[in-house]
C-alpha cells in the first residue's frame, strides 16, 4: 500500500520540533491540520508530542475524522475543546504546550492556565514545512491551474460591451465549478476602466465599454489547493498609453522571473520588478508586493516584498504579479505562478501574457 503523504509530513514536523526543542506543539490553523493529517473538517486541532499525535474535534466529525486522518489518534470532545485538550495532555504527561506565536492570544493563555497547562510561543513550524510542496501538492496545484485557465478561455467570449463586471465574475466562478472546482479560490475580481486602479477592486454593476481595459484576477481549487492568476484585456483597439502601461508591467514581470531562482532572496525579486516600474515613472503606482506563495491558502509563504526575509528554495510555488494602478485612469496587473527547482523556475501557468485584445465585438 502506498504511504500517505501526511505520514511523512508528521515525521518531518517531529524532526523539526526536536531540533527546535519544542516538546509538544498544538496546531490550530485549519490548513495546517489538513496538511498534516488529511482531515478536511472546519473544526479540529492537532496536539503533537512523543507518540501518536492527537486530533481533537467535535461530534459532527467523529466519522469523517477517522476516515480522512492518517497517523493520528482522534479525540472527540465531550464538553468543550479545553476539557478535551486537558485530557489529551494528561494522558501524555504534558505540562507545557508550544503554539505558533501568531495564533497565541491572551485569552488562550488564561484558559490553558485554568486547566493546568503552560503556553509557550514559537515561530510557525508547519509554515516551514508548507513552504516546500511535494509531488502530490504540485499535482493538485497544476489541476487547479488547468481548471482556472480553461474557464478563463471560455469566459472570454462573454467579455463584450454592455456585460457587467458582476455578470462576468459570477460567470467565471460558475464555469470553474463546472470544471470541478469546489469553489473559487477567492472572490473573483473583474475591474474595468477606472476601477482597475484598485488592486483588489470589488465587482460592480458597471457595464463594459468599448476601449476598456479589464483586469480579471481569479483562481480555482483542486483537492483543497488553489491557484491565483491575473490577466488584463482590452475590449477593442487599445490606445498607445494602454499598450505602453501593459508593456511596462510585462517587462517588470519578465525581469522578476529571470531573477527568481533557488538561493535568491525574495526581496531581490521584488526589487528588480519594482525598479523596472520606477524607471518608467510609475513607482508610486505600484504599492503591493510582487508575489506570494500559493497552496492550501491563496496567500502563504514565501512572500515577495521589500520586507520579506524569505529565500527562494526548490519546490516553492509562488506568484509573480507586478502592476501599475493610476487613479482616474485604470490599471494593469499580470500574475502567473512559478515552481522553483534546483536549476531555476518553471512557469506553471500557460495563458498568453501579452495584452489580450478582444477584436471580434
């Protein structure tokens, strides 16, 4: 029988805990629990220490948790989570529990103290594991990309004057679900004309007009994994300025991709993209990071930004998405997904990156 990936992940987490001198770790983030156990329920925490890890969940998931989870024991809470955690800790002789420092709250510390446990914070250990995707994860991400791109190609015939941003967003999400996506990776962005100046614009009832630039940011899902893609199209003949701005963004993305390889600091990749846009005179029109990791979460490590401390390493999957956003005019963003390898990077997305001009209107 083929070994389940989660068993290897739990082993690697235990090795990492040993190196970091973390004796017992409570994993509470839903995506981390899924990554380590395979459990897909909405309520569950994982206590990892010596011996078999313990998945704590509630009555709703008593059958599902045992069916999906590998390499763990399952404890169904009878009263509440903290009573169940107290039981699991007592059985394992645990007095101190380590947490991801970003999830530890004052309320949590008080409740743990009340049941006789001490809380200690630590940097996010599951995040370190999830930075590097295994074969199964990469296959799921590729499937999500395929579903999203096929859906986008089908959507293009509906992008025409008088269609609204909202209609197009709903249509794209519907097509992605028809292709097998359980849900959209996030609320689809369709930003036309001046709305394109907002990087994370919400869809509106604005009707597309001839000559508009339309930025569409979308993503599909496969087996819990996501993708994140953005394209900017022109509905009809583009103006010289529209072509110029798109060309600058594409050049910035090209430069970032050339520099994105194993061993390079993520902030360096961000810097080279930002420099291309700055030299064009649009430095103040690019205010977000150049990219981010994608996996069980749409935004996860590594982070490609000026403040990032991450370094690109083999088997990391991340976006490269520079943009220019001009208030009162509009914007352009191009976003693709890359896989880092020992010898460079592979472009996972396949949609053409040049300005897509919709002529048959």
